C-alpha cells in the first residue's frame, strides 16, 4: 500500500498514545507501521534528501501538529503521552483528524498563524486558517525536499538544452570541467593536455583516474541533439580500448543510450561507464559546473541531546 500521509496518521497515532501511559517516537513508528501493514521496502523508503525515512518523518510531523494542538505532550527526550484534551477527542470517536479538525483548538490556530507569518509582519495565510481552507497533506520537510527536487529537475533540463546547442569545442570543455570537478585528471591544466583531443578508433581523449596518474581512463564524447547511442558505437569504443590495452572507459553524450547499448556495456568485460545527457546535467549541478548558487537554506531540528538535562 502507499505510505499514508501525515494527516492520515494523526488519529491512529492518537489512538496508540491513548493505549499507553507513555511511549517513544520509535515505538509509535513501529506500531503504526504494523497497523498499516507497511512492507520492509516501504518502511525503509527515504526522503529525497536521503537522510530520513519518509514514514518516520510523517509520523514525527503528525506528532508535532497534535502536540501544538494540545492533544499530545512531550514527557522527555523522544518520549510523549496523550493529554486530557487528547482523551476527550478520542471519546468523541472522530472519523479522521487533520489540520481542519485541529483548527478548532486555539493553540493550533495560533501555531499556524505563527508559522505562516511573513518576515515583514503580515499574515500570509491567516484568512485561509480562519475559514478552514485547503489543508496541507505533505509534511513541511517533505514539501521542501520535493520542491527542491522539482527545481533541480527543471535546472537539469535547462542545462541539457544548453549542452545540445553548444559548439563541439565548448562541449569538450564542459566534459573536461565535469571530470576535473569529480576529481579526475589532477589539475585542470593536466587534464587539458589529454582530454578534448581528436583521437582515432573511437577515443577522444585520455584522463588521469587519480591526481598522480597511477591509472588512466579513456573518454569518448558525443554532442548529439536527438540521436541515440547504439550498440555499434559501444562496440567500436570497446575495440579501441582493447587496442590500447585499456580496461576503463567513459562514454559521454548529450543524447541517450539504447537498451542494447546499455546491455552491451553492462556485460562487457571492460569497465565502460555510460553518461547520457540527463546524467551529465545532474553531475554538472552536483559538482557546480555551469551553475551558480543564488540562495542557501539550512533545515534545522531540535537537538534533543541539548535538552537532556543530564540524563
């Protein structure tokens, strides 16, 4: 089944808390995962940031919102319990608890107003909060991560468009810049001596695998707009590698690789790495090639160890 959103988790979480005197966040996560019948794969699914499990994050936000509404309260480091108000809510046997439901509690409305207040002191969503308008079903941290992924995907598409329109000489420079940024070739000057030269037998250049030049990697680069790289191109490249006594190569293109080309590369005894246009754009963003940082955000959370008070 799909991983439930954090609002769907609110009522089950409150019920779990109502069954115990006190429980840890980890206990709540495990109990809810069992009740929803999540698979091991679903339990381990990570947020786009790769730093936290998606289900754990949603349970944490469900707890946070209900705590702000006064239905739950913290009792110690990573521990919480249901409040008298929370028990009153359970006694009402609600079918669902979500942000619309929580807005009946003044403490939660005040929390939402604080959260939506802009830096200039005006209220961005106060009207929506008062009228019970649209409710967010994506946890804030998850929304940030998904927005970041959408922005990065659009940026990669834009970079790929630039690469496809670039001259062959400039494309060679991009390839060089990416490889050096990834740690290949030593200095840019060292790499420039061997990458970007027209070679024969399907090899465009050679670059050091490490700064000392203890091993080398052969490079083939194709700036194509729409054409796909097929198996024959990979066979020619592999033959050129063998002719040089080499066993490592990187084939880079602004286009795509056909399925049989990928199959050939994966089954070839020589190590041939394929980088298509989308992957090249991703590497450019990752290593800061052809892009500039316009703004940075730091996502912070409470340091529970700081508030442990000697425990």
